[in-house]
C-alpha cells in the first residue's frame, strides 16, 4: 500500500458533519475530540508536548483526523517533530483541508510537498534532513533550526546553513509519486472534486488521484498487459477509460472503480485513445496495431464505425467542422481523412516529408483541417474535406517538434516548440513566417498547452494535441472570420485576438514556463521536476487554472497557475544541475566557484551564499572550475568543453588569460585543481587526450610551466597541504596514488592502490594529521596517512565518485557521494564505521570540503553544510574591495579605521602607482606611469590604473586618457605613508610582480 493511501479518511467529511450540527453541538464535539486527542497523546508527553518519536502507528496515522475534529489542526502543523514522524498520506490530505479553510497556503505543507518524492517512504532521520534543507531553500531559518534541533534529542551532526532555491516553487500544490516515469495523464471532475488519472511505464492499472491533496484515491481495475493510454470524460458523469497493449479497452467509474464495460478493441496494442462529441453523443475513438480505427459509444461500449486498412503505428485527431466533424489519421507517410458520420474514407494522400513530430486539428472558415509538423522544420495544413494543401510554414530543422493549435474568431494559430528551446506562433491560414517567437527555455520543448487566462476576450476556448500521448479534445464551434483589408492588418488583428489566452510550455531544462499569448511576455517559471517533464494539461478548478505535469522523474506535479509569489533571495540560480564546485579561502574569505554545464561562472561566498560574481564565459560549456589566491586577489579558472582554460577575476569578470592546454582537438579538460603558493600559484588540469594527461600552468599568467608533472598520464588530481608544503595528489589508471611537492616539483611518496581503476582522489587535514583518500570503480575507498604513507582504513561505500576529507566533531572523516544517490556518507577514518549520513532532496553532482565547511551541488542547487557547533560565518577579515562591488563616496568615512581598510585593499604595485599619480600636480597618462615603472610590462601598468579607477582611487581628467587622484586615493596614500605600509609594499614590488611574472 502506498504511504499516501493509508486510512483514507476524507477530510471533507468533517465539514459535512459540522454542517449538520447545531451551534450548541459543535463546541461540544470539539471538546470531546480534544479530550480524545489528549488521551491518545498523554503517554508520549514530556514537558507538556508530545514526543512523536514515541507515538504508536495508529496515532501517527490518525492524529490529523482527531486534530481536525478538535480544531487543533493549525497548531499540529506548527510542530516540526510531527511532520518528521507522521505518515505522509494524512499529512497531505488534512493539510489540503487546512489550506482550503484558511484560503491561503500553509507554510509547513509547502515545505512538505517540495521534495515529497524523496522522503515519502524515508525513515524519520532522512525525512528530517530533507525537510531541513527544503526549509533552507525556502529561506525559513526558524523551521530549518527546528528540524535540526529536536526537543528530546541531540542536534543533527551536520546542518545546512543555506541553500539556493533554483528548483522550488511556491505554486507547487501536489506531487503524485510513482515508481517509474509517468507516460499517460488525464484530468476530470465529479461531485465538485477534481482528480487526475495516471499510468506510469509498465503499469497495468491506472491510479486515480485527488488534485487538492496530491494523494491517491484508488487503483482502477487492471489489465493483463501494460497500459498505453488513459482518458476521462466530463459529460454527464465522470468516466475513466484505459487502454492496454493486449488491445483491451475498459470504462470505469473513478470513485468506486466499478467497471461499466470492457471490450477487446483491437487485435494488438491500442496506440491511440481519444474522446469526442459526435452529434451530441460522446464517443470513443481508438486505433491499434491491427490497422483499424474504431468508434464506440462511451456509455455502452458498442461499436459504431470501423475503418480498416489504416497504416499501423500512426496518430489520429478528431477535428470539428462547421457542419462535418472529421477524423484525421497520419501514419507511414500517409494522411487519411475519415468521416465518422458515414464510415467512409474520404481520401488518402501521400506525404513526401520526413518524420512526423506533431498532429493537431484546427478550423479555417468553418472547414476542419489538420496541422502536421515534421522533424525537418516543416508544417503543413490540409483540408480534411477535399484533401487540398491549405498552407505551409517552415522553420529551422527541429523547430516544430511539439505542436498545439488555437482557434479564435479572427483566425487559427499553431504554436510549436523546437529543440532549440524556442516557441513559435504561426498563422495557419497564410503560413509563411512566424507571428511571434518566445525564447527563454534552455532545453528542447517537450509539450505545450494553451488555456484561458482571466482576460477581456470573448472568443472560443482552445484545444491542443500532445505528441506521444493521445489527449482528450473538446473542440467548440467558432464564430465566422473577420477578414482584414491587408496582410499587416490581418496579422495585427490575429495577435490581438490572442488576448486572454496563456501558454504553458514544458522543457528538457526541467522547468515549466507560463507566457502571455497577447504580447509574448514571460509570466512566471515553475520549478520542481528533477528530470524533464513530458506531458502537461491545464484543467480549471473552481474557475482557476491548474496545471498538471508528468515527467521522467517518476512524478506528476500539480501547480496553481494563479500563485504568482516570487522569491527574492539575492542568491544565484542554476538553470541545469550543478556539476562542479571548488571551495577555497582567498583573502580571508571562503569563496565557492561553481559550474553547471552552461557558459556562466558563478562565484558565491560560503558564509551567506551571496553572489560574488556571475559572468558569461562565452567560449563553451563549463566542465570544471577552480579558484585560488594570488598576490592581486582571487582568480577563478574555468575549463570548457572546447578544450580551453580561462582565468577571470570573480568580482569583475575581467579575463586575465586564456589558453588551450592540449593541442589535440576535442580534448576538453575533465579535472581541475588550483594549488601552489600565493606567490607562485599553479593550475593543474587533466585533458582527455591519450586517456588523460596532466597540464600545469601558472595561475597568474596562464603560461605552461616546465614542471616535472607536465604531461604525466593520470585520471584524477587534487591539491592540499602537508604541514607548510603545498602538494598535489595524483591518481593513475592502475590505482597508484602519487604525492608531489608542487614547489619546486619533486615526488614525495607513492601509495599503492591494490589494483583497480581509480575514480577520484582527495587530500585534507584531520586531527590525526593529513590524509589522502582515493575511490575506485569497485566502490571501495582507501585512506592513507599522507605523512607516513601508512594505510589507515579500507571503506566499502558502494558507488562513490566524489570524495572529501576533513574533521567532524573532533573525528577524522571521509565524505563520499555518488551522482546516482541523494546521500552524503561521513566515515570515521579511525574505526572505518559510518559517522553520520545526510540525505538531500536531489542527486548530488559535486562537493568540496575545506576547513570544516562542505559545499555541495545537488540537482540545480548549491548548499553549504557545517558541523552543528560551527554555524559560521567563516570570514576572517572584512570584505576586501578587490573582491566586492566598487565603493562609492558615501561608503568611505574619514576615520582612521576606514583608512586602514583602504590601505589593505590594494596590491603593492597598485599602491605604488597611486603614489606616483598623487605626487604630480598634473594629470598623468599611461606613458608617464610606465616610464616610472619601466621594469613592468605596459599592459600590467594599464591593468593597475584600471583597477584603481574601478575602486575610485583615481578618476579621469578632462582628457580621458589622463588620470587624477581622488580624495579617497589621497587618504589611502597618507595612511600608508604614516604607518610604514608604503615602504613594506615597495620592497615586495622589487622582488616579484604577479602580473608580469618577474
């Protein structure tokens, strides 16, 4: 039994019972129900509050029911421990009941629904972790701390301090959890209750779900073979039809599950199922692998018409005409027009184009037509009465992979979605170029739905077709066309007629987007799917549009389209899953550089998650990132799939250098690490040439170095410290691990892996000394003492492609994770046992651990964890100007403390250049400054002037090529001279210049 089906008590029965009571009976019933609840919870009360971890199974299932009868349901949903331990079904059902009475979303329920698919069957400790992380995503720190600090237990060992919110949405109202991808979806209503019918891959029986609570009401009678399609009818009474691969067709009542009729519709699989109203009678249209199309009476199942000789494996739609309704069938490059009234085949036309991607009905001048789109970007409109080609529209290949249509009183419009993520609107009567293009999705469009939105229009409702799944069409008649006088006027009026309609699109980027059909603007984005959604439908519940989307993440999700609350987090968002994370302390602060497979470098602060930089790299999709300190501030390095390495300043995005480590084409960098000293920082990268070779570059200038590691075959690399020495740990194909001193580049030690291919390697500091850990393809993790080379333990962790080493509550730990899992395992190095396990809402894509701070990329999110005793912040100093936004005049006071901060925000060379500018009474140019610093490259001097200009220490004179010092610049020089800082930095300049490399 599903957790959401246990003890199906209907919360609405509470309202019915209350409505039958007198004013005197209602308080008496609440009092009695309250006494019963108190009696049930009395054995588990400590300190006046229930300990839900001690509650009986009955109480965990029925506490919500008793609380609703006693009027205590709101207070029950404020108890975080109840949410952790209670059964999910009653929580969802009575939570929806509470939302209905309060007429507003319940905060705890929004949190509970966010990652329901992950915690619905989980143990309480795992549900606690997931709910706490979701509270951090929703920016509800009070709830997050309540989950991590239970009343009668010690705090959770590792806690989420903050998380991004890329994949959560306030509009999510329900998650229908399945065991496999949902392939069939339909919605209906009866008795004022709205439901969905779903069938997942391999299911032989469909499930009926309550859309209000997201709980499954029942499972309908099953077929012998897996289902191929489902449909619902809302005519006189709600009915559900299911079709299967064995050719059977069944009609059931959704509430009782009673079978009204069952028949063998085809000799073979039923490929299409559609409901249509023909001469005021509801009929069922099916087609199967036996090459027939059948039309049956919905109420009795009796056959009306049978069309034979139909090419199997095609698609069909029913099109409404002014006088005649037609059935269009497309299969094996043929178009068939079938007249359901007479049972005749009107025509059969050959189609001379490629793969069919979409088929949808439309109406032109009261004549039924069919729209056909193909993979090569061509759309054709065919008259179903005389077989003539009405119009043609054409886009790039792959531009019309999904299709829906809309009839208005001024014309018919086709809406198509392409592989490039672009949505196009087309005039069906004239064809030609698109009326409008909508851009914003980052992946291929997988489905489209047009629906009524609150507006001023008086045209008719739309209908749609979903490729790959046969949908239910209720196509109304429309008014006669109004013919404009000119083509431009016609297009303008056709676009005006779209006012009042909205478009919902689903994409492979795992999001749904709502668009205004009138002006093409994006209304809002819905995020929660963890894999691509394939099917969407939009019913109206109590007059409000509600979307139901089904996808590859084994869920169907319910969205309130009128909930337009947005999140103003101030944090970065990720359009696709995070794939690389690098955490490093730079200038006293912990910074996190991230990549998610797009072309943007995102850098955030570990203490609060605020954006430090968000820059378009522009050379290719990011495959790895690194970040490290230099004498001039932090530098981030990005590896892209075109084989290039690019270094940028995180704050400004300024590109410092770019190179191609490998001369072999199509050999992108697969791993990246930054190490070495602050004076001589290095970038270590592994390209995919020859099975993986190590490349070493200077972080400051990007030049290849003559390092002994240059070109070494390996599969993984990381950097760290052993004592005061910076080292690199390198994993070879045969499992051997080598430790090297980075400066000057000498081998330190070899660690035997015992055979097997290495996957990843990590090095870190622990209470018992520096440790090295390596993961292998067999799932084992070997840990060595980096100082002595002695193997400390062998861990059998299962699949683990990511590893980190650190300290947890005074114990040396190894952290392992795998992209196929949602759990972080912390292993005690000394005992080899599990120290703790942390469960996340989505699969883990990357992690990095430094100084007790763990940065984790999971799904489309980034989160930071730390031990329970270390909540942060972890910054040692105030934010340096070089790593933040430029200050304005009002940001700098005249106190001595501020002058001290200013003096510490410049590199030695910058301070000397500023002194030179201040000493002259006249404006100076680049040539004069370079003459004073002739041992530096001219480009280096220009870079210092640009930096001082950005920091507002200098400004441009009337001649834009000349510079003058600002008041803040003179204050900084005065402070530096007074405190001897200038003399110290002059000595540094004479010995090394990070920009010039001298």
